C-alpha cells in the first residue's frame, strides 16, 4: 500500500496543476505555488478534508501578512519566522486545538488533505501585491468552487487509498462539493449524525463539521458553531471512536 500511496503522491505533484489549468501560477517574487500533496497518510482510520492550503505570510517593506511561499504539507504544524516574529502555521494549530485534541486522536492516526491542493489569493492579498508592485496572481479565492469540482477525482483516489472508517469534512464549501448538496443542505448536515455516500461504488461515512474560521469567530454565530461542534464531537467520540467523555 505504501507504494500505491507514493504513486498517488507523485501523480498529484506532477499532474494536479496541469489538470486544473493552473500551471503558470506563482507568488509575487516568482516562487511557484506548489501542490500540497498529502503527507499524513494513515490508512483505515480518520480522514480529514479541508478546503485549501494556507501559505507563509511575511512582512515585506512594512506590509504585514504578505503571502510569499508555501508551507510544507496540508495543515502543516511547522513554525517559521515571518520577518517580524516566529509564528505557527495557523491552519495546523487550529486543526490540532479545535479538532484533534477534542476528539482524542493523534495526527499520525489520520489521513489529512485539502480538497483544492493549491493556495488561493483573497482580495486583500491582491491589494498587498499591488502596493508592493508585485505581479498579480491569476488564481483567486473566488475560483474555489470551480477548482474544487475539478479536484474531486484526486480526492476520490485518496479515499480509496485511505479506506477510512470516517471522513471529516471541514466547512460548507467542502461539504457541498463532496456530498453534492446545496449550501443550505450543507449547513443542515452540521449536526451529531453521520452522512452516508457512495464513492466509486463503495459506502463511506462522513461527518459535516464547521470550518475552523467560523468556529474561531468572536460572535454569536461563532458561539453557536462552537456549541454545535461540541455536540458533534461527543457523538463521534462515543459512537465511532469508542472514547466516551
């Protein structure tokens, strides 16, 4: 199986950007935006699917949080110096603190991936590039749904390889794309229950969880999602991980 995983990793690294039509896609100083190939590839346990990777953000000419390069792997747990201070990769920290620890599972016991496997630039990032005189990237956050649908074949390959006992989908966009439901239905599925779906003829168990970004909000919506997430965790631990609290 390790050979099959490596074959997929090499295929993903070599072909993903070409298959999605984003070959000539670079950061401002010319670094190519790389493909975030899954590195945490445990088989037969929990699979976690995020939306798309984050990046390394640096302070450039006094402008903070400028995306300049990729981190190492999906939901990376590395730390780096950004030109001003040492900082963690936020997505990796959130995955550990908001999901893995409450569920009582270790990173090494998961298959961790993103649906879209390249960083996407938000409007604020583009504004920073313009202020610095950098070339404007040609792939944007608004392209997510289009790229997500094109990425499903890669995700299906991963699911076959991972053979997970449960798949955690993070966020409305991932839920609606993978489960092929509306935005409204995706939000309705965020409750303490499983969702069953066939992928290439095989039945798989899914959990529809809120995205860490909305869980972290200091708002009424954020509080509501935290409460909803806690109930989902209790259900997953008790019924699927055999870890009652």
